[in-house]
């Protein structure tokens, strides 16, 4: 990583990183540069472009390519294809924690909550980061309407200083859903999640999380 890339990454300037890597790829198309470009498209929320630039790398067996493919597919709601990618990952690494984690998310979001939870629990047994596993287990509880359980999972993480955006968002949403709007607003304000906390809380109150296969 060069100095310019490091500065852009710290600023989360993904559009700048995309422009930089597109320029480099035009001059020298290497698998590593292509993978990084695809990663930055994913971080910028452009999942289809990320998958597009990954295509030439699909014939290889680089686990990083598989992971990014599955992440993009999950973000797009293409859970079946994501599960098939995790199958390939597990064929290559039968005890791959990240494969079980991604598989669990895809299964849960496709409506297979029990299978999804079991897969994420397996990822945890294989020592995926605790905060990743716990956040995903909380997500499954939320999809199933068990918001109090989600609070029970996420609040200890928050109090231990785990303040990743996804954990904060899921915790605040769960607190709103169980009726603890005051604590939810305190977190929104103290963590700078919104300049209009009251509006964010109201918007969250109307959110309905459902798995794709749920009825």
C-alpha cells in the first residue's frame, strides 16, 4: 500500500481509491490490483461493479476472491449463488471460518434461520472474530423478530468498546424495537450516528426486517 492509498483509505474515500486503481489497471492489469479495485467498489456499495471486475479472477482458487464474491451476492440479495460460492470455499478449506460465517448469513437471509444460526455458530467454533459472529447471530434474531435477544447479544459488545457501524446500527434498531428509545437516542447522539437523532429513531421504528423466504 502506498502513501496516497493509505490516506484515501483512512478517509474512507472509496471513490478516490476506485479512480486510482482504475488508472493503474489501464496501465498494468494484475490480479492483485483487480482484486483491490473490486474490494473498493464493494466498500463503496457498488456491488455489481465489484462482481464485474472480479470476473477475470473467477477461474482461480483465491479464497479472497470467493469471499468478496459471496459478500457482494449477499449484499445484492442473491443468496442462492452466495451459498454456492461458500460451497466452493468449503471444498477448498473444510474448516474455513469465513465460509461458514458467510454461508450462515446467506442461509438466514434466505429464510433458513436455524441452518444459518448453526453455520455461524460453527464459524465461531473455528475462531472467527467474536464480534463478527455475535453481530450476525443478532442479525438472525432480529430477522426472526427476537429483538430483546439481539439487544442481549449486542449491548455487551458495545459496552466493551466494540463500536463498528453495523453493531451500532443493529443495537440501536433493536433498542427501538423493544421500546427503549431513550437509550437508543443516547447511543445515536454519543456515537454521532445522525445529526437528526429523533428522525433516525422514527425511521428505525418503521423498519421491518424479514428474511427473503419468510412469509
